[in-house]
């Protein structure tokens, strides 16, 4: 079987064991692949994170493909049908860690850029590529740092396609045109430790917290809008006590997360939580971590080009969605007015035996090519 260029490049990337924050040579592979087409490579190293900024052209509009070369750990390799870093094509599927998330996308937009420049060497504007090895980890020294660097030196971006796996049932059926914000809270409620037989000498923080927690989980924070579902709060961890059955705990600690719409700010959520806790006269401390603000790209040139390209290649009418977790698009949106996420099927991401249909890679590459043509070639 003769591999297409995009399948071959995807296999080369999967074969590199780039468990976050390792890059394992993936970015050098892409830089060398696109060098003959005039892409200038700039490596940006922040702490233990390797980042790559590639660009061809100096004028506007600037269309950026963004992605990550790191992958999540494999877990027990023996649980895999095929070795996780040995790309394997079987039963029409391409297996390997990163096949879906997101080395196939990186391969597809690299080959699309190569073919586009070969066909349209005098295209309008500029094509760029932003790759990081810190998306699956803390995401503190990756795309966010590259964006800060670009912003500091006055570079402007016009369109960005993040290659995250967004497709649900068939290739291109879902495109993300925004993401909800993510706000984490670590709440500690103080009580007084004591013997369960002498409750009058103790203050049980579990008992004290129950009504407040019930109010928080049943609060309507907003009703969402046409782009975002309503804001939700989920308690993810809760702990109190020493493990003994005869000890009233001295404190309770819990972790919770907001996924919030553009109808409310992180500051407003913090204030409302504090108000509830104070109404219940709790002795508490709370530490907040904002993982990302919500971002949204209303329907415009990029989403329209993507929808048209998907329909041309697959016959699928795409759906614009803001559901799911966060992505590096939240950082890019601060300096780029139009950001979407578009990639392969996401059914097996982060799972054992991660895979995607091998015959979806060529159409994905063609979708990226078509978007380039629609935005950077004058009819």
C-alpha cells in the first residue's frame, strides 16, 4: 500500500514519543518539511517547553495553523492492541498515541500548506504555524508565551485554525468557534476537631458546609446565550477527616470548577460564591485559578470558509459549537479576531488504542487547503 504524503507525515509524527512536555523532534520534522516552501522557522524555548513559530510572507492577512506536538501518557503499553508509538494501519484505522489528538491535524495542515504554496506561490498575505509541546500539560510555557511574544513585537494575526479533534460522528460535522471559560476553586472550611461523642465541644465543618454547598450547586449562574450553554458548577473533589470514625474533622477541603459563558465574568462568579459562603457564616479560605476566559468567533469569513470547504470535501453541513473543554485557542483569541478549531474525529482521544479512520486524513488536508485558497487567493 502506497501512503499519501499526509498519512506518511502523520506516521512519522506518531512514531516520536513526545509525551508532554517532550517534543521528541516533531517540530524539527515540520520545520524541515516546510523549509523548501520558504517558511522561516523560529524556535521559542520557555522553561521545559519547546515551541515553533513558522511563517511565510510578511503581509496581511495572516492565516495561522495552530497545534501541539505533545501527547498524553499512554498508560500501560501492554493494554494497547498495537504499540502506542508504532503507527499502525489496521482495519481502515490509523492507530497510535496522538493519531487523533493531534498529530494527524499537524500533518494535514503541513501538507496542505506545502501543496498550497506549490500551487499558489504568489498568494496573498502570509501563512504561519504555531506548534507547542505544552498543551496537554500545564499550558504555562507554550502557546500563551508565544502569543505574548508575538503581541510584544507587534505582530497581528487575522485568522487561526486550531487543529484540535472536533469532529463527532463524521469528519467536519462540528467546528468549534469558541470555548467556555474555566475557573477552578479550592475551598477550605474550618471547624473544630473533637470527639464524636462530645459534639458540643466540636464544630463539624461538613455539617456547616452542607447548606451552602447545596445552594451553590443549585444556583442558576446565567442562562447562556445563542453561542454558549448556561454556566455550570461541578464539585470534583471533597475531603475531610482523619479516617477515624470517632473524630469530628477540623476542616473540610473541596475542589470545584466553573465552565462559564460570556454572560458572566470570572470576577462575578468569585463574588457570588463568596456571598453565599458569607451568608452561611462559614470560616473559609478560597484559592482561585482561572484557566481561561471564554472566547467566541461570531460567524465571519473564517467560519464561512471552513463550512464551505467542509461541504465541498465531505458533503457535510457543519455545526458551529462552543461545547467541550478548553484549548489553546483561548490564548490565540487575545490577538486574533477569528479563531476556530477544526480537526478529525475525537471519539478515542486520550484512550488506549487511540485511532482515526485513515481515509479521513486526505479530506482533512483538502479542507485546510481549500480554506487557504478561499482566504488567500483572489478569484
